[in-house]
């Protein structure tokens, strides 16, 4: 009788252990299935986001600019519009237009003209490389070159800009090294923050200017497979 009880207890214990192992195995399978579904969903999101063929960015920002060889740097409000044509999910060709508006730091001068308004625009193009891409975040770098158009006489009340120590109004070369970080709300819509290092060639020197732009990115179309 005592032996029968021991057998019954052993069988009950084995059943409990087996049930526990079975439940754990089921839970493990469910977890693996959920992880696989999540990874597939993320992969689909990444593909949908970074397979667009076209992209346009529009934003506003800031540039620190030197308006004359011996003048202090001045602050400028800027805007930027850029269009990208993607050759594949990483490489794109960029067309970029920017406008900058500020007041030159002319200081004391015999014409009694202080802080005149200046404007300049850049028209550049070049390659862009997307080196980081996740479900929501991506990061890009680009190298651009082209032309700058400067108007340094607009606020000088008829006094030539060089007489106030500013660059002569005209065209010059322009180059930019920059990057951007994009946060995607949807596959076709993102917020972008884009710092930039911009070189212009007004006068006989190089102007080393730094700034940033921030705004929205809209994507459309699909790359050829």
C-alpha cells in the first residue's frame, strides 16, 4: 500500500513537471514568434522608408558669416530647400538652394551707416551618403559645391560696400560640408536637423561659415529594383 502511494506521488510530480515544461516551451515559442513578427515589421518599415526615389527638404536656420575681411562675424537667418534623387537606399544626388539675411558689423565709419542689411544666396549640388538607417532615425553626410550670389550694397544707402569694409557685391564660389539627422514620423515624412560648414570665396579670402537648418523632409516615388 505504501509503495502504491509512492508511485502515485511520483506520477503526479512527473505530470506537474511535464506541464510546467510544456507551458514554458509554449511561452518560449510565442516569444520567438512575437520577436520574429516585430523584426519583420521593422524590416518592412525600413524598406518602405528608405526605398523612396525622391526627397525634398525645406527648413529655416542660422549662419555665422564674415561680411568683410576685417569685420566681425555677424548672425544671419537662413532658409534651405534641397532636393534628392536616390540612386539606391544609401547614395543620392543633391540640388541645394539657400538664402541668408543679416546685418554686417561695420562699426564706426565716416558715412554714419551702422549694421547695414546684407543678403547672399548659394546654389550648390553634389553627392549625399546615408550611412545610418533605422526604423525611425537616419543620418547622412554630403559634399556640395557651386555658386554664391552676394548683395552687400542693399542696405548701405548708396555707399559702395567696400567703402564700409564689406565684400563687393557679386558672385563667388561656394562649398559646403554637412550632414543631417532625420527622425521619421511616417515612411514619407520626417523632421531633419542639418548642421553645415560653408565656405564662400568673396574677396580675396575664404570665408569659413558655420550654421544649421531644421525643417521637414517629404519622400515619394520608388527606386528601381
